[in-house]
C-alpha cells in the first residue's frame, strides 16, 4: 500500500528536515540509507536511488555499436583493466 499524505514538517537547526515516523515506517527507510534529493520548481523531492541496472535501462543511449564493435571494445577494456598488453601476450 502506498502512503499518500500531506504532512507539514519544520526546518530545524542547520536546515535539517526530519521525516515523520509514519513515513519512515511505511517506506521502510533505514538510518544511513542514501536518498536522491531534487528540486523541482518550489518543491523538494526525495527518492531512493535506482539500482545500477535499472538506471542503465532508463538512461538515454548515447552510443550505437554493432555487436562486433561492442565485443572488441569490451575485450580491450578488460585487457586494460587487468593490465594486459600485446607485449605480455594478450590477444
């Protein structure tokens, strides 16, 4: 069940805004959990960050590669990451 509420909160010392217990419990937030804060006009929006795969799926695609180009680039990046070079016998 989604909590739909309009709750007034106060800006405290050092501009801290504390989330009401009801909201924290409903969203199962944990202390220390990171949230994304965005400003949309006169509104502040907090949301959980998307996981890496969800973010990748939703992000605009900037490169257009054929499967062969992708494979070649992937192999080169892996070799670079592992510290391999042609002098060390890499393909």
